C-alpha cells in the first residue's frame, strides 16, 4: 500500500509537471481585425488564442502554427500545422467556424512520411489547392482537394533540388508567381504560365540574401487597393519575433523591386501572454463588409490572460515621471514593450508616495482584473509593494478601489482578479516600494476585461454618415470629415458631407472625426448610421510651440513631391500625442507611441505646403512652410490653455 502511495504521488507529480510544461511557451493561433491588412488589432470580444495544441483531439500535439484561412459558402475553414508529439513531425489539420470568432477543431487532413507545415491553401478555377512546406524532401509539392476539406491528392512537384521553406504562390497580372525561402536569410522568386508549371527562377532571384530580418515568407501574399504586399517573418535576433510587410512596386519576368511599408512591422511579440515571445505568420482576408479579418500565430504562454488591446489607450494623468535622468515617461507603462518602464522622478526631486497613473482605455468595458509587470532590466528601484487599483466610467469619480494588496518582491508578472466592474478608465496607486524608497516603476500595465456591450461580428452591416459642418452661427465650413479610413472635404459647397458603406471598428462603432482650420477637432464615436449637423468650436489664441521656418528652400519646385517627417509632442515635453497630420491633401495618424509622422506630399503652385495637425483636446496647429527640417517636432497646446 505504501509503495502504491509512493507510485501514485510520483505519478501525480509527473502529471503536474507535464501539465506545467504543456502550458510553457508554445505556438498557438489568434485572430485580428482592422480597416486594412496594415492596421490590425485583437478583437475585444474574443480573447486570444482561439486555437491551441490542447484543442487537437485526434493526436497529441506540441503546438499549432502557420494558419491559413479559406471561407467557403457560409463556413470558415482554417488550415494549420499540427506538430505531432510522438513523431515530432508536422501534419496539416483544420478547424471550422460559422463566424470567424469561435473555432472547432476537426481532424488531420494531410499526413505524409515527412514533415509538413505552412499549408498555403487557395481556390483556383473552382478547385481548392494546397502548397504546404515540404523542405524535408527538397521539393515544393502541389495538392488538390478531391473531397474538400478532408481529402487531398498529390498533383505535381513544382520545384525540386533545394530545401525551400514556406512556399507562397499567387496569381498576378496574367502569370503565376511564387516566393520560397532558403533557410532564414534568403528569398527566391519564381514564375510560371500555369500553376502546375513548369516554373522558372526569376533573373533577379534570390531577391533577398543574407538578411534574416526580411527574407523568410510569413503568410499569404496580399493584393488590395491595386497594391501587392509580401508578408515576411523577422527571424533576427530571435526566430519569429515579428511580422513585417513589403510593397512590391515592380514585378515582371525581368525586374523586381519592393520597399518596406511605413506600417511595418504589422505585428510583434508583446512580451506577455500567448504571443509574448514571438509571432511569425499572418493571413489577412477582406470581408464583404470592407473589414479585414486575419489569423496569426504567436509563441508564448496561452494560459496567461491577455490584456485588452492598448492601441487606443491614452494617458489621463501621472503624478511624476523621470524624463531627464532616464526615459521613465509614463507612456512606457502601456507601450507593449517590456524593455521600457515608467519611473517616478529621482534626479532633481524624489516626491514621496503615493504615486499614481490614470489611463483612458478608449472604450467601455467590464473590467475584471489587471496585470502588473515590474521593470525587467534587473533593477529593483520602484518595485511596487502596497497598491490600490480603481476603475471609473468618467475618469473623475473613482469611488473605492476595486482591488488592494501587496505585490511579492520579484520581477515576475503579477495578475490580480476581481468581480467585473464597468469602466472606461483605470487608476493604479502605488502606496509603497519594496525597499521603502520613494520611487515607483512599472514596465507594463495590463487590463483584463470584456467589452461592456458585445460588439457586432466583423460581418455586421455597414454604416452611412451624412450631414453638414457649420459654426455656431450656422455658416457652412470647409472641413475634412474622416471615418473608418474614408474621408471627404466638405468644400463644394462648404458644409455638406456624405460617407457611405463604412465598416465598423472592432468594437462595433464608427469614429467620426471632423477637422477645420481654426477650430477644435470634433470627434464622436457613433453606434450606427446618422445624419446630423456638426457644430464646430473656434480655437482661441494659443501659445506657439512650433519651430520657425526660413523661406527659400524649395525654389522652382511647384508640383514636385517631397518627404516630410517629425513628431507631435505635448508643449515643452517629449510626451507624444495621438494626432491627425494633414499636408497638401495627404494625411496620417501619428499614434505609434512616439508621435512620429511621415508623409510624401506634393508642393503647391508656390512650391510650399501647409501642415495641419489636429488632436482631440488640443488646439489645432496650422502653418505654411517654405522650409521644413527632416526632424521637425510639432508642439501642441492643450485646449484649456487657449483664450
């Protein structure tokens, strides 16, 4: 009996260790959505990952990775690599969904005597094809479904002679093209008249050599808005740390050219949760609604709770931040970078506890927990001991804390859970430091929540916005009206605007933004279609924090294009501001955590351009330039400071 007890105890310990190991870092699959394949974010209503190795039912799996989407009729199909634990070999499995959000694993559909991965699936002339990676046999193989989605037959060997990785075929301008990796740092390019071949290597191939940051394919080649995007995984300094994108500007059987898009990298390891340590694959798909839906894989711990997306978070208040002795800015607390951190002042002053940071989450949520990540650089200074955590619907009335306690004195990630409370704002108060010092530091703050109102799925109906833009006296204004990536200038005549067939944001709403020279921005989040008059508030006289310009740099250059760039910052600080930057008909949002912007613009008939910068809660900045420094910083004044 004693021996049985010992054996039972050993078995239980073994099971526990096996369970812990199974939830160590592994590849799993998550979903994203956005207004373009270059602007994607997690879907708030559906926590990632949506598929893990523990969902595989017909074999024991170490991980799932390399997902590819293929909607057919009313069903979504997802094909992916399943790494078999027993054979340490990749097989191809699939899952189904009726909405793209909730997935059910079905079965393994392709199992060869050698390793398979990267199941590049597509429809062509009524048939369904798959080109999986089969580098172990030094060949690229083509399969066709004889009974979709479960039965596949071998059709042809497209290429042989090299251990090609992640082959990515696509049809473009009357020809078939295919990227294929050579290890981590080489990219080959091929073309053919027919899918089954024969295939020929491009004269400029390999098109990438000796660069593991941009060579290996990382997902389907995307065609949209007359653009061709090559998705690539970044494999240096660590394998699969982020996904980047290149726009192909010249593709013929003689020449090839591409450049990395400004939005790249599209997705990166977050330092926490299911994709904390890596992400190396992306497959975007355009829905009939105009929304882009995508699947990606991530390397991390799928059991760790995932914070709601921080793309729309903004700093509401911080009592202290060190920006002279080090980069201890408060925005580091929510930049999804574990290597940066917020630190209270220590160089010229050391204000005592309590210290606090207040954040706007950019939407209404039912908040049920938060995560505190201490600084990860090996330092201890500022590590929080006693704390209070608050949630608020308006950022003014905080009430009693929803959680209090004392954090352990180590660098591990701390998770705190509590009963769900509605809110759009959160506040963390540090009451003491582990060694009794007056400082507070924080590498990353996570918030665990679900949207307060369940948003529509990505396939919900589109939205129409119309109306007029006027001042308080009813006079029409020439304005820029922007929503869901579409815009219109209400200038002929002044006032009326109409934007139709707008896709919703991830939370089911549409954000309407109205910008007028000399007026404060008007930004509204709308739940549905609306037709109304937007009344603008004039901007008062505000301090100027912009650098002066000297004339004469662009003589005889009317109509030519130039590159302008810089940062949008709070007055007299290095704190970045999310802003709309407009110049001579071109625009972008500077909302990347550093306030940076870059535009390629045409000069006007005088060889000049007008730079307009708008930010919610700030006075607009409008200047005409003859000269523009490549690193010009635009300083914004808060609206409350203006007369």
